[in-house]
């Protein structure tokens, strides 16, 4: 899922203080699960942002709403609850949601309340770790199901760097070395021959270096552009 973190309050205040009436719009999907941008967090933020101490003049008037998925144009279009007089929306969705809402309500300013951080998985409740960078050309079949792009601090493709120490990454000793994990996983799978495969260079074009990526649903396994 997509993980996002609430922006620092002073940054949010600086971006909304010029408006008179702001709709704080939660998103009911990923950011609800990671407790940063759901309806409940929208109400909490509304309470905090309404405090006069954050402003030199009067605070804006706030309303709260939520859309199940702000990244889906249909769901955004169905949402007909923008209160009259709203002169800005503070979206608590990921960057994709913020932009979808901004397109739908153009020219109403739509301001991000979150920093979208990573695609993560949860190993235990309330903890998420980055697992994938959406490179568009997945190599997990060759790396024992462990992503070298997201989980190696240097996104290396041909085994560990010289700094790998006792299974830990030199960048952060608390982080397991991804290539150490890959080695032992492949060993347990009797597939260590895979680690000898040399990646001359990865084709990064599917990672988005050729402009925004698109997908059109046509049929199973079909439709990437
Ligand atoms: S190899 Fe690419 S697609 Fe596969 S998990 Fe890693 S970043 Fe994601
Ligand atoms: S120690 Fe391992 S995880 Fe860290 S940068 Fe080097 S190869 Fe990557």
C-alpha cells in the first residue's frame, strides 16, 4: 500500500492561511490504514488547525469530508459535497489523489496535507517498510522475492557492496543488507546460481524515465503502455 505522513503543522498552516474556507478531505484507502489521511485524521487535523494560535489573523473556517479513493476520478466525481464558499481543499490523500481532486475541481486550489513516502508492507501492526519502488520491470523472480531496488540502500543489482557487515547494511546497521537476505533466501531455495547472473544494466525506461506511465485495462496481462 501507499504510505504517507502528515506534513508538519507549520507547513500546512503556511499553505492554507490565505484562504477563508477550507475543506479538509480525507481519503478512505491506503492513508486510512496507515492512520495519516483518513476521515478520523481529517477531523483531528480540523481540530488542530482551528486553533487561533497558529495564525496572526483569524483562522480559516474548516469543513471535513472524505472520499473512498481520491485517486479515482469516478469516485471524486460522485462526491457532491463541496460546501458552498469553499475556496481551497486540503487533501489528505497521496500525490495521485491530490492531483485527481485538483483536476476534478480545477481551478479550486487543492493543497497536499501529506507527504507521500513509499510503497510498503506491514510486518507487524502499525509498522510499514518500503518494499517496492514500482520500477516497472520486476526482478523478484531472480532475487528470492526480495527487492534490490527498494531494499538495498544503493539499489545495487550485482550483489552486496563492500560495506555489508554481518548481514547489516553499512548505511544503517539496523537495516538488513538486502543482498545478504537475497543470498540466504536463494541458498535455502537451492537457487544460488541466480545470484551469479550478471545484470549488465537495468532498463530503467519502465521505471518512468520516459514520462508518466499509463495502464489501460484491456484483458488479463494486457494493456501496459
Ligand atoms: S524489482 Fe521493481 S517492481 Fe519488483 S519489487 Fe522491486 S521495485 Fe518493485
Ligand atoms: S550493505 Fe547491502 S543493502 Fe546496504 S548498500 Fe550495501 S549491498 Fe545495499
